[in-house]
C-alpha cells in the first residue's frame, strides 16, 4: 500500500484554520526561521481518513481477532472506558493547574481519580501506598528499582546486585541495569519455577532485590514464594513483584501477603486499558509502608475535609519520574474498569482466565510438547520442538495461525524453552473461540506431519507475506524518500 | 460487570476437560496461607452508574478557564478526523507489531510517523516514540554517554525545569556530572558554555524555544560542543517548527521533544508522546522501536520492526534502554494531525500562535506596571514582569475565569514577579482583550 506521502498533491488541504483576527505580526529574525518548508502530506480530509482506515484494516486486533499473546493479557477493552476518558473535564485539563496558587482546588475531580485508583490498587495488591506516575511496565520497574536503591542508600548499605530468573521479561534486567545494578541470572528449577535453594546459593550481602513475575512467564505459581521472600529479607534485600501476570491472581492472592515489598502493575494488561498498538500504557508502583517515603514526587493526599492535595515536600523521594501525575487518560480508563468490576467480579476474572488457559492446555497437550506438564495459571508454554523435527518451527506455526484469522501466541519466549509458544487466552474469550483456536492448532500440527511446506508458505491470506527482515536491517529505509526523477536521455 | 462470555454450563464442560472439579481447584498451587479471603472493595456497578460518578468527577475540574498557561503543554486544536481515526479498534486494541504480516497498519503508520518527524525536524532518522518529552531527553543523554564514552553533561537552564528534574532523578544512581549554565536575559550564555566545555563533555542540552519562550539560532552553540567532540541535544516544540529553524539545520545530533502539541489532548499530564530523532550514524545507539521498509517474497512492500538487537527483549541488561511499551497510539495521533494540517497548515498554525502572542504581548505591555521581556524574540510564549507576586496575580485571575500563565518563581528563584504567558491559535482577539482588562483590574 502506498504511503501517505505518495498520495500528496501540491496545494491540496485537509483541515483549515480561521484567518488571524489579530492585527499583530510576530517579527522573527530570518536566522531563526527554517529555510525550507516541512514536506508534510498534502491530502484532503477524505483521503486522510480513507488512508488511515485502510491501514487499520491491515491490523489484527482484539476487536477483530482472537489474540492469545502470552504475558500481554489481550483481554477485551470496554468501549465505555474510551468514552469516559474523553470527557472534556478530564481530556482538556491542563497539568500545570495544580501548581498555581490554590490550584489543587481546580482539579479536585482528577486528583480524586488518582487517589481512588491508587487506593483500589493498594487493596488488590496488599501494598500500603501507590504512585500512579510510571508511564508503562518497564518504567514502573525502573521506578521500583530506584526506590530500592534510595532505601538502601538511606540505610547506609551498599548493595549492587539484583537477582532475576532466566524466564523473566527482558525489561527486568534492562531496568535493573539502568538503575545501576549488576544482574545475577537465576536458572529455572525442574518444576518450572525458581527454587528457594537456588536463591539461597545466589544470596549475599550485595543483593538488593529479587525481581519476580508470579505466576511466572511459564504460567506457574511459585509455591515457595514465602520461603524465598524470607531468604531475601534475611540479607536486607527487597522483593520486587513484576505485575505483568497479576490477572491470574485477582481477588485470590495478594503480592503483599506473599512478602513482596514493591509491585508494579500494567493497567493496559490487567485493568482493561487498551494496548494501543504498543502504548501508551501505565505502570503504577505500589510499596510497603517503610518504602513510602521514597515514592516519586508528587503524591496525592486526602485531607480530613475530604478534599485532595498534591504533596511536593518529600525529602526522601527519588524525585520526578514523569512530567506530572502519570498516564492520566489510561488511569481514568482503568478506574472506570475497576468500578465496573468491583470487588465481586475480581475472582471471576482470574477464575475464568485460569480456566480458559487450562482448558486450552488440556486440549492441546497431546498435539504439542508442554514445557512443564502440570496445571497452569492464566497462561502456559507449549514447545513446537516435535514439529521442528519435521521442519516446522514455532514461527511457522505462528504464520499458519495468521492464515486462520488468529493472532499467534508469543513465540520464542521464554528463551529457556526451545520453540516456545506462550499462550494466554484471557477471561473474556468464549469456549467457542477457544475451540476454534484448538482446532486450528491441531490442524497445524497435522499439517506439520503431512505437508510441512504448506506452513512454510504461510501466511498467504494476510496483506503481505513473510517479510525480508535481513534486507530491512541492511537497507535501513526508516523514512520515506521519493524516488529520484528519471534522468532525461 | 466482568465482560465474561462463558455460561456456567460451558464452564462445567471445560472443567471436565481439565480434570479439575472446580475452578478453585485450579489454584491449588497457591498455599492456603497465602490466599486472600476478603477484600475491602466496593461492589461492581453498571455502566450507567459508573458514568454518573465519572461525569461528576469530570465536572469538578476547572476546564472552563481560558488558558494562557503553557510551560511546554498547550491547548492546540485537534481536528475531529484525527480522534475518529484513533478510535478505530483495529489500531487501539492491537499489541506491539511483533507479527508484521498481521500488523501492517500499525507498522506503516509508524514508518509514516518517522518520516513526518524527520521532515519536521530536519533530522535523518526518528524512532517510533518514547513515553514523553522528559524521558526522551533522559534517553538522549544516555545515548550521548554511550556514543562519546564520556560522563559530563552541560545543561542549559533554559531547558524545561520539569525535564531537568526528571533528568536528575533518573541519573541519581549513575556516575554522571551535570553542569548547569544560567541563562542571561533569557538566552543561552555562550561565554559560560565556552568555559564549561572540555574533553570530558559528552553533550550539551539546549532547548528552542526555551522554557521562557525565547527563540534563538543555536547553531554556534552546537558548533562549540562539536569542537570538543561532544554532542548537541536539543529539546524542540513541534508546532514551532512550522516556522522556526530546525534542529537539523542547526547541526543538532539528537533532537527530542514532547509531541502533545501535535494532536494530543492535555489530559492532565498524559498519556503524552516522546519524540526522538537523530543522525543516521547514531541510529544503532538510539533507544526504542524503529520501523523499516522491506518486501515480501512476491516483492510487495511491507514494514517490519528493525535493528531489534538494540532492544531489551533481545539484549536484556545490555540493551540501549529498558523501554518496551511506548506511545504508539499517540504517535498515530501525531501522524494524523500532521497529515490533516499538512504542509500548509503546520506553517499556518505556527504563524497564528506567534501572531497572537505578539498581539497579546502588546496588550499586556500597555498595562501600567507590566513589562514584557523583549531581550530576545519569542514564539508563542513570553515573560511578563508584574508589579506584584505572579503567584498572587494568577490566583486572582482564576477568579475572573483565566488561567493567566505560569509563575516562574516556582522554578527560578528571583523571578517571583515574572509570569510566563502562552498563546495558541485557539485564543481569540476578544479573549486576549478580556484577559488584558482582567489583568489590569487585579493589579
């Protein structure tokens, strides 16, 4: 499909602005002005709308396809949340208003949303206080790691290491490294989870924290979690909870009760906010009481008269991780979702998410190898290694699913499982959809035995076939340049 | 309301397949002692009830104030078609485009966004977005440290204090030396910069227009840092580039900015859009996602995420950044905005902003006791010196229905009587007149 710049016609306009109603003309010195025009598209509004609508139709999405992408929690995003985030009282609110004198009173509704959402998240996770500022999951991890560093610094302890299991998301080690830590990789044990004994072996006074996803990316809950927390606490280390997989535990267990000290959540995974094709997200961070002084500035407080204020005077705070109060529009969506759900529906979310995953696992385990043959939580990992021996790799399985109108699972992750297919159906999918997925997976397994080439050709039903990624990296065409006009003979 | 589709009968059938007697049995890996029993949470509500509650909260925010408040965040007009496109579920309910054949919509949009940003900034390569302007600035600083292998950064105090605070927060555990350079009459002090630059300097960070709204040609400052082998990082304001000299034209190495002004609502501070563009030679050190054009086996053009070995999902602790989820949908908003206003519109809107600021500055200058700082030209935002504490004045102006501007004393000690006033194309001559009258009334 042509890019929008190829659809440009000189002189064509989309939207217009009113003529200036002021007599003044700004005088800007010529050396401060751009020499050439910004060559933006010149298209009509209709052409723009048609172009972007056509582009949208070249996407798979939750609204159009089953999307069992592991560890991403691609659940349905209620339309209602989109509507309320667009209420003018929220969308048109300037973030600097609270910094004006008595400005907090100009934004009581918005501060109320922040405060109440944080309070609900505290109750769900068992944390004492939340900051809503972090702008995505990885940003929450970095915030959490900085809080841990600030805490140990205040204790006068020099701690340099963070333990992270080999099955962790790549953001965990990357975030720890930016916060200044050395990463110690902990191997997964025989049962698919981190063993307490492994933690014990890696323990030293230098350990600042253990970062853990629980259930982990294999979809397994770590029954030794309390023991592990005791070990880490024994060297004055802190327990960090990566909330990517909290959907499995909603209303049933709380990271705080397991011994975690810092928690980040992904509002765009667990709490109904959409993924947006890769953001924006929101990654609020909760902490236990003794870490609360280190939370980022500012913090929303509720006064005794029921009004809200922003607290900036925080001497132990790590400072400013975001320009303001977080991804407010995403937080409004999650708040709406939490109010719809209420306390009573939390358990049905996790219950149905875990049931859906176990159902698909039970139906598929005779057709694919299972990374760890045991009951799973909200997701599980298959291996296409049996198919790979017949020349059909996890990637081919993924492309075969695309031809059947299904978004593939997360592939080749966790890296500890060969030919991994990580499947997370979520609670909002029906049995009929799961059965269609199971049928497609079984058909692909059969094709792998009978006609592997058919899968090597896939996908054939998508707007483009397999793309040459090597050429993309070599050519580095990351910005459109019009072809040079033909040279006249 | 939990949006679950399965019936009890279906659940029973599914349980049978799993061999479990009940859903609770599926959770048996969680030790009994760790199971939570009661939650202090309100009961679920219907859409109608939640809507009433949220509408009440939304009404309790002063969005009816006429805004002369900017500080890097502005109430520019967003064309209706831009938001209509964002509401396509195929865009906003998709994930990161890891499966390119199923994500050509998102991938092509990012490629077009990268192109539009390069053309706007005069830079060679742009990434798919970062969280916001402040985090983009931090990432740019980290890039400069990696590229130069040095650890000193010179920071012009005309750079947004909001971003400077973020920079200090992020680097508190890293061994980086920051040297702040004061501004003089709102402009970058070349003499002080010259004294501070040395062979340890990784980068200088400058902003144009700077936090005070002043416009400058900073080509000479860029040249100064290049002479010692350092990089120039510039914060830009995308709307201003409809008129102003681009970071590319000034020879800047890494240009970063906040994309809120091009198509995103103010939304009380987010979600926003971190913009980053650089030179081709530095693209492998650039953080975040990057989309490249390629072809499939039949020669059809398609788009993929490229140079992914820079990223955390492959390189883990050795990645250029920890960023994963970024601001893809906000980048789409910016692309649709830039497409709808187009080549002519971007210049028009920049011109309108500058003209309205010029007019407002004349009206305010005419008020006895008020003095607009004209030490340097300004774009859409300017500094007024008031005969009283700016914070107090702003407080009185709220009562008259205006968010009169940002009192600079909050971030710049000694500037307690200085007010930063912002104009966008949305302010009318009438509003500006009423604003001037109200200001005169409260002084």
